[in-house]
C-alpha cells in the first residue's frame, strides 16, 4: 500500500491511523511458512517537523521446531518505529526512512522489518528438550529408555580434579 503523507508532513501534530493487511504469501523465510495475511495497525504523526511512523503487526506462522521437529502454529507480534524524512542527507545514515514525494510504500517497509525481526531458530518453546540422539524420541514427551552415554575414560583425570575442587 502506498501511503500519501503530504498532509502529515505539512501540518504539525497531524496524524493518520489505519489498519491494513499485508500479503506476504510470496515471501520465503526459509523454515517458517506465513499462513495468512499480516494484520498491521499503522500510525504516522508529525512531531514538530519530523514524521514518526509506528506499526504493530501480527504475523501468523507455521514452522517445525528446530530442536524436536514438532509442527507449531504461532502468531508473532512485532512493533516497529521509524523516523520519516523527505530526503536523506549523507550524514543521516540508516536512522531515517526516505519518503520521496510524500509517499511511502508501507508493504515494502514492513516486509523488510518483519524479515529482519524473525528469529534465526524457531522453537516450539524456549525449554524444548529436543530429540534423543540415539532413538529419536521427543524428550518433551518424556525420557527415553536409552542407556546414558558413559563419559570418555580419557577424561577421568579431569573429572577427578573437578570433583576435588
């Protein structure tokens, strides 16, 4: 969606609020699948000459846990904030987003924000125990009957030193 911000830039304390849906079905995140439209609540406000853009998004995803391979449906909630300017100067760097001709492509901006915010490792829960390396049982469902691996006998001297300290 192209957002026209001319009135926002020209009138101090002017604001715009809107709700939108962003279609990210064509986005390949690697392991997560986006299962529906992304709901976004967008606000742009002129604060004494600069425009603050904020967005709250809800991203419905399905993914396989990277530790236990369980399929999970989860909605990620993210908050984004940017300062918009009409033209970037050389010293402005990455702190500002350019809105040339008072226009902003909100879909492209939020797509980039979301992709940068997604976790690099998807877990069903923070305390996921993963799979048994021997039998493959999901350890979140209980322990397996595999015998515990004995420690390497070459490390016995180190183990003895650690138990004495």
